[in-house]
C-alpha cells in the first residue's frame, strides 16, 4: 500500500505549506499530542514561526 506521505515529518511539512497561505500567525499556537503528533506539528510551528506546545494527557486505567 502506498501512503500519501513518506513519514510524519513529511506530512507536517506539506501541511505547513498549506497553512502558511491561510493563517495569520499573529495569534497562533500549534498544539501536538505526544504520541506521534510532535513530528507532524514541529514543521508547522517552524514554518509559521509560532510556538509549539505538547499536550499532556493522563489516561486512568482501572
């Protein structure tokens, strides 16, 4: 099966290019989930020149 992206970072770079023309980065914060979201979000935040925040989630298992 052929995937549309080489890897998560590649996906982030492609998304960053799409977002760059649509977003006024003055009041933007990119947020990422730690399990796989950071490699996607990092190039987006870098391209837009905005902060990147990682969301901490605690899952309670009983």
